[in-house]
C-alpha cells in the first residue's frame, strides 16, 4: 500500500508555493488533490507535461492563461434550470474566449508539444455560446438595449419619461416661488422616485409626497405633485423593462445550459493547463530540471538542492541502490546530515508528483511505493524519554511495513537513550530493514555503526565534510568515508580550557585516538587530493571552454564564409537578373523600333501610293478633259436618224435611230443595246475622230469593268511589290470608272 511521509519531508510547503503560482481556483484545486504516484508510467507522463509547459514558457514568455474563471457553480445552476445574472455570463464568456485562444495557440505553434496539444482537443468549440452571450450582454455587465426590440422600446420610453420629470423639477427649481423653500438646488432619488430637498419649515409650501428626511430632520425629500404621475409611469416602464430583461436572461441561461457538458469539459481542461503551467513556473523559479526515473530502487542525485533553503546551499551528491542499499551518514552536529536526509526524500516526493527537481538533469530517481521518514528536531534533555518513545513508535511502524520498494530515512537513529543500547538497537533495526530490501539513509553519532556498515555487505559509510584546519563543516557529503563528531576540537575552538580538553582526551581509549588520528590524516590527505583534483578539473574545464570557444569561432567563421558566399550568389543572381532584364528591354526596344520602322516604311509606301494615285487622277482628268471637250456642247434641239451622238449618262457613243417623240426622246443604238434617251442627254459628235476615240475608250472601259475585282490582296508581298500592284490596280480602277 503506498505511503508517503510528506509532512516530515515538507512537501506541503512546496505544494503551497505551487498553489500560489496558479492563475485560478481551478488550478489550485488540482494542486490540493495532488499526491505522489507510485505508477512509473503515470509519473513519466506528468514529468513530460511539466517539461512541455517549461519549453512553451521559454519559447513564448508572453504566454498567458488570462481570462480563466471558475464557472463550475454557474454551470451547475444552468444545468438545473437556474437563471444567471449578467456578471456570471461574463465569467462564462471570459472562460470560453480563454479556451478559444488557447486552442488556437496550440493549433498554430510549430513546436512538438504532444501532451499539451492532446489536451487542447478537450477545449470544445463553444462559438455559439460566445455569440449568444455577446449578443445579449455588454462588456460592462449589463443587458444590451438592442438585445430585443421590446427592451429597446422600454428603455427609450424610460429615458423620455425621465427627461420629462427632470424638466418639470428643473422648472420648479428655477422658479422664484420655490427658491427659499429648497434646501439645495438639486434633483435626487429616494426609493426609485425623483424628489427635491425641501426645508422642514416650508413643508406646506411644496405640495407633494414625503419619501425621506435627513438625519438632522432639517430636510425633507418631497416628490412634488407635478411629477407624481410621471414617476408612476416611470415605475411602470421600469417594471416592464425588468420583466423583459428577466425573459432574456432566462432564455440565455437555457441556451448556455444546453452546452453545460461541453463547458464542463472545457473548464476541466483549462484547469489542467493552469495546473501544468504553474508547475512550469515553479520549475523555473527553482532552476529545476526533469529527472530520469526508474523502478529498480536506484537513485542518483547530482548537485541536488533543498528547495526551501535560501541563499546558496551546498549542492548534494548522493547515490543509493546500485552498489549499496544502505547509507550511514556520520559527522558533527550542524554539519548538514539532516538536510541531506530531507533533500533526498523531498526530491523523490516532488518527482513522483510530476514536479521538476532542483538538481542537474543527470539526476535519476526511483519511483518508490513507500517513503518513510523518522526525523525529529527535539533535542531537549527534559524530553529525551518522550522523544525516544516517539521515535520508537515510528520505527515500529516502519519495520513492519518497509520492503524492497521502500525508501527509509532515519535521523539520529538510536538517539535519546543509553548510547550502548541505542547503538545496539540501531544496528538491529538497520539489519532488519536492510534484509527486507529497503533503501535506507540513516544519520548517527554512534561510532559502532561505522564499523557495522563497514562489515555488512550492501552498506556504505558516508560523512559530511569537516575542515580540520578551520574546524568548520563544509556541508558536502562524502560517500565511502566515515565521519567524526570532532567534539573535542569544536569544544577547544569555542574556548574550553585546554586542560579540560586534554583531560577529556585522556578518557578516550588509545585505539580510538589512533583511529581518530588516522581518520584525520586521511581526511587531510583527501582534502589535498580533492584540491588537486579540483585544480585539474578547473584546468580541464578551462581547456574545454577554450575548445568550445575555438569551435564557436570556427563555426562563426564558417557561417560568415557561407554568408559571404550566399551574399555573392545573391549579388551574382541579381546582376544576371538585371542583365537579363536589360537584354529583354533592349530586345523589346529593337522590336518596337523594327515595327516602328516598318510602320514608317508602310506609311511612306501609302503616301507614295497616294501621291501616284493623285498624279494618275490628275493625268486621267486631263485626258478625260481633253476628250470631254469634244463632247462639251449644248444638247441638240433636234436630231435625225443616223446622227452619231454621245450619251452623257452612259458615257457611251451611239447612233440615233428615230425622230424625237413628243416627250423629246429618241431611240439610240449603243453597242448592241437600244436605249430611250432624252435630247438633253445627247451631244452631237463628229463622225471620224469621235468614232475612233469612242471605240477605243468604250472597249477599255468595258474590258476593265468586266475584269476588275473590288478587292486587292497584298498579303505576302514586299513593300515594293505591294506598291507596284497598288499602282496598277489604281490605274485599272480609273480606266474602268470604278469609284467604290
């Protein structure tokens, strides 16, 4: 059955510090329920959670759990149909928003926090609860005007009535009739009704209802009759408003209550986060680290420190359970034996609570199922019997229960009784516990226990270091070296008469003196060797530091080299990109220039074509003018059949076939056609010359008109070829009288 003597080892004081670092009562409740676990896997999970929280705080120092509220009683009420008040809804809103922010945070962080991220899955999606509360409750903890149309109307009505009341009362105050009646020119409230302070002696001058009077009785608070009805209307409107507010709160409570289960899960997860980050803050405050854990009964404390000691305590190095299971510590009083004992037990308890321990990361601790401690500080002679009895009662219980998975811590074993019997009893108890397989750390002053430990397999001596030169303890634990009480040396140092000290020394057997002298000599040599070792280690550290600095410099040079290369590559790429851009720009410019040049050439070709066309038109006009001159005569008044004529509208020559009819028209043979033409459209021509010209022109016009296309296809032609084709086309068009 698990058992842990937490009081003697001062674990409650550590948990009190942990509780002070929680941000909410949710986390504090978890601290109150925290107890050491004997389950190795559970403790490992706890330790991992604490480590992840420490890493998170280190990487995100501004991380906060602000906004967490203990809303468990609120949830209990709404789950049973209770109605919450606006301030309680704000508590729920703050908690929901804190959960949403925390879930979003762990969804975004890139670092691997498996336990913390897994816990974030318990933060439920409560966006509907958040929206519902925000739509009804304002930030100052009141129901919003716009929570419902009815509430908006009621409150607007209340404001209007209040304005009317104030206007009437201010009118009374300003009137000269009531100047001497009023105690003060102000409007005040009594029992939710607007009143004026009236002097007692002028009560009859102010018709109205008295609601209160001052302590002295000199002032009456009167509701003037002019505002009584308005105050009644105001009270009615306020009741309507309160009823609507109550309706809204009931509905909102029911809505929140439908999410009570999800809210409860979220609250528990937030409490767990608060608890874990409190453990992380405690770890940082103690400069603690995560220890390795085992179930083999082995523990190794490397530079452990008692977390309750102030200043700079001497770190403890202690090993137990591998080469020996029992460690007996001897040495002078105030040398640190009890502190070493408590540090060992407290660090094991802290680790089994999932707390980091104030020791180096190389520390390894066993997860014990039982940790017993018999530690008493009473040293009064008058209480010797009661102290011994108390110790024996504890020891009886320990001997009965301790086993292979137990850590037993015994302070001043066998003290408080006859030294001979006490030493014998101590050896018997140690032998029994040792045979039971328990891990034991015991302190004692008895010299007999040193020899007992030396002669018993699985036991080892240890001592707290004592400087024989300064005659002061150094508080360092030395394993493998039995200690001495150094009582005579301390007495002499404190001023005891040397003769008395010498007399005391004479009472000690020669063997014991020789053993003491030998131990003192060994201690002196050990200290010398340790000083040499410390110097060697210092030099090694300096060498290692130098190597580290050189490595850092080498890495820095390498980084600089890489940086220079990267910068050169970036610059080279930039130059290449800029060059490519320039080339692209030049190519584009050349293409634009070529297009511009081609366009100018085309413009010149078109202009040249236009010029040639104009010239051709001019020449043709001259030619046609010279031909038309022959036909530019007045229309004949009469003609005879056989007369050669020129038909102006047809631009053709023909021969008259008939005499003019009454309408002044004749029939004319034009080629193979016979047309009816008015005399006004005819011109007489001479037979020989006109016949020749007409035949030639008519043939050209008819031939061209039959063969000329209305379109000219220049695709695939060069400029010169196009000009030539255009020029020829224009000539043909003119000759065929093609105008469009």
